[in-house]
């Protein structure tokens, strides 16, 4: 399987098209307890073992450090790492340019899901489903500095483009929390629909999109008026989503379920919600990351042990790279 996928990656790299900058892609393999690094320039992959089952990964703004959250092996049951646990979650800080070097582990506790850094790269925000809170971690002291109460079972979170607001999808309470970053306080909670799992801001910050895994839809929110604007239908079980840097396209990964895996993206017009395309990718499309150039989306296929590379101009899958089991969070640069 992996040799076939790598062969596909190597041959499809020969396709001619608009010149793009090659990306480096980091993939959290929750099913295998590892991190896969994809080098598009070399059309190659390599995998590094981790001491956690990683659920999510992000980069500090300077691109130097990888931030990975997950549960220790043996404390997560089944795909997604959402089982019982005793020791609690951890944050790993890795050298992005040398991920083979030993990671800096930070014991956080709780049931961690997603992580994002602030603009300075000193502070990181992590959702903890156990305490229904966002944890504020100081990377210098390596301690939890604050806990911000939000809705029930917080999962995905993203910072607004100006860095002043943090949006959090609360899966079990069907709403989104807006946090004032400077005050470290929840300032609004907006009802959006069934089982919201991730959020994505438009580049101008005027719209916030929320994947509703419980109703196969995406909600559009006005974060300034703190109101629900509309709901758009997408494919089965949408999970992660991202807006292209030009603000024109919203890319949604439709994971489906283990029994009936989704294998497509819903690419919407980010202004109107109109469906532009539904390109096919691997089984269990989960994570979405759009590199800085904005011409390609990188999709982790949770039930297919692979990452799809999708051209956002032609809306076709160009390449598929192999990963280890259960690829989940993904970030490209």
C-alpha cells in the first residue's frame, strides 16, 4: 500500500501546472504514535516516533518549533484518542528543522485536543475536553498559566487574523466560544448547530466558519456581531476546514465514519457558500492545511494512512503520500 502511494506521489509530481513553492508538511499519526514529515521538493516522506499518540500539530509563527498534543500510548482507545486516561495529556515541542532531536515534553494533564500558538510564539492555547476549558501554556516556564472556561467538550480552535480573538468549537454544547486573548476571558458563546468540531477565520476576520459534524454542514458566523449568519450543506461528517489566503475558497474535509468513510472535500465559495467542487481524496478525509502560497490543500486521510495534495485551481488530487496509521492533525508551510 505505502509503496503504491509513494509511486503515485513520485509520478504525479511530474504533472505540469502553475509553478508553486514546494511545501514541507507535518502530519500527526494518532494511530501509530508518530509524526510524518513530507518533503514536496524531494517527493519523499519520513516518520519519527513520538512518546504520545498525537492528535494535533501546529507551528510557531517563526516556523522553528512544532507543537504537538496528545495522550500517552495506552491511555487512548480507538481512533481519535478519546478514551479513558489517568496520566493526562502532554504537549511536545520539537525542532521543526530537526524533528529527530529529542522533544521537550510538557505535562499538561486532562484530555487535550488542539493547540495553537499566539503571534509571539511564547504562549500556546490548548483545548481540554476534561475540564471544558482552554489552557494557556507559557512555553518559557513550561507551565499552565491560566484556564479559561468555555462550552462542553472543546475541540478545534483558531486565532483571528489580528490575533485578538480565539474561537473554540465546543462539540457537546453545540456552540462556539469567543475568547478575548488579551483579557484571557470568554466574551461570547454562539449557538451554531450539532457537534461543531473545528473553526476557520476568513483572512479579513469578518467571517468565521464552523464544521458541524453532527449535521453534515458548515456554519457561517459574524464574529463581530456574534451571530449565526447561515448554514451550508457539505459532505458526510465534516471535520477540519480552512480558508484560502485570498479569502475565496473554503475547503472542508468530509471524514464520514469508520463504517462509512467519507472520501471527498467540499470546496465552497467562502463569500456565498456555493459549492464549487467535490474532489475525491483518500478514505476518512480529516485534516486540512493550506500552504502559504494558497494553491494547494493538504488533507490527512484518517482511514487511508495517507495525505492527499489537492490543486485549488483545478480542484483535483495531484498526489497522495503515505503516512503511518491514523493521520490526524496536519500543518504545511
